C-alpha cells in the first residue's frame, strides 16, 4: 500500500494478480482497526461490459468506457492496493451498493 488510508468510495489501483496487471476498483469496506485483519473489500472496474443488471456504468475523465461489476466483489490484503486514483461520486456508489444487494439478495 502506498502508505495512505483506504476509504470506502475511493477508486484504487490494485494488484489483482491477473496477468501482471493492476486494475481499478471501488472500495466497499470500512476502515479496519489495528486489531483487525488488514483486509479491504472492493468491486472491480471492467471494460468488457455485457450490460447485465449487476454492472454499474462508470464514466470519468481519464478512464476508458467501463462499469463496476458487482458479480466480481472481492477482498484482498491492504498491501495489494497500490495507489488511490479518485473518489467515486455518491450517486454511482449508491448504484454499486444496490447492484451488490441485488447480487447477494440482501
């Protein structure tokens, strides 16, 4: 980790261990405490959009056309998070949360 706190709603570049590529993800979890596991949950941003009900379109300067894919929710150790790219607007974050609730039947 780049020495920064990882906060819910931020977009980070993360080493997902996929073909030596880092990918953007939006952070879902809350900040962990010192006595807790240093784990962070996220939803990855994809560029191969299929148009499913679990994809939340995301357009922002500096990004290719893409979406956050709630079906690919994951958790990794904080050390895999390389650097913060931006912060997601509250409207898009709410849509990601709704897609996750739909995917997990919450």
